[in-house]
């Protein structure tokens, strides 16, 4: 699977919180986050990793007052 726009946006939201995640999630997501940070256009992301990205993104605190 290639990283689509929604997954890239989720990774952007997760990246600042990467070190606060549990070790298993941190190690699972680290390659995808690093690829995102290095502006890699297309990466192979297994479905289980995509599911975890979506789950973690959904659990992040939302900014209630966007500027």
C-alpha cells in the first residue's frame, strides 16, 4: 500500500508525539514517520501499520481552537 494523503496527514499529527507512545507503537511507526519527515513520496505501509496509525491519530488530543 502507498501512503495516501490521509495517512500522511495522520503521520504529521503523530510525529511530534512519537516519543510519548508506548515502545511497541513507537518502533512500529518510526519507519513511516521518518519517511514522512524526509519527504519520501511513496512508501509501502502494511495494512496493520495503517490501522495502527489511524487508531493512534484518533486517540490524539484534538485542538479545540484551531487558528
